[in-house]
C-alpha cells in the first residue's frame, strides 16, 4: 500500500491580547492572525499574516436574568429537600438512612455555593432556609 503525500494542514494562530508586553494598548488595525503551515522534514516553517476582521465581543451578561426566578430550580430544591427529610425519618417500608440524607444535604450545600450571586433573593432565601432546617433536623436525629 502506497501512502500519498498531502500538504500539511494549516494552523491558524490568533493573538487576542489587547496590550503589549509593556502594558500599552495594541493598535486596532494591527494584524492579529497568522496562518502557520507545519514544516515537514528539513523545511522551514512558513508564516503568512492574514488580514482579519475583529471578532465581536461576547454579549454582556443580562441584568434581567440575574433576578429572574426559575420554577425548575425551586422544584429541584424541594425535591432534594423532601428526599433528604424522608431519608432522615424513614417511612413504613424504608428505614432511616442518615448517611444518604447527609449526602443530599451536601448536594444542596454545593448547589448553594455554586449558584451564589446568580439566584433571585427569594430563591437564595428558600435555599438557605431549607439547608438550615435540614442540617438542624439531621443533628437532632443523629
């Protein structure tokens, strides 16, 4: 089987820095992209600057979403809290399982940490209160 030689792929390098090494702003018209063709054995690297158009800036975070309430989030919190409470007290055919309840309480704690600053005031209050109550209930039943 013979292998056919093809041209090496071109690699595009884009410099998105906005300042020079000395901290001075870069010129907006300066070329910021290069096409690099990897060198095959014994050949020098080929660098061809390209004229590129600047990429649009990512959209700024919307202030509307920051305070917006999501019913699914509240359902998730309620579901996890209900399961944790059920595991703490047990049921007819289900014995109490404090270790599993503690795991669900820890999940809610992680959820609180990871969503800090992104919840509405009502969501943050509900999550904080549910966590407090479950932790106290866990300590009482321990």
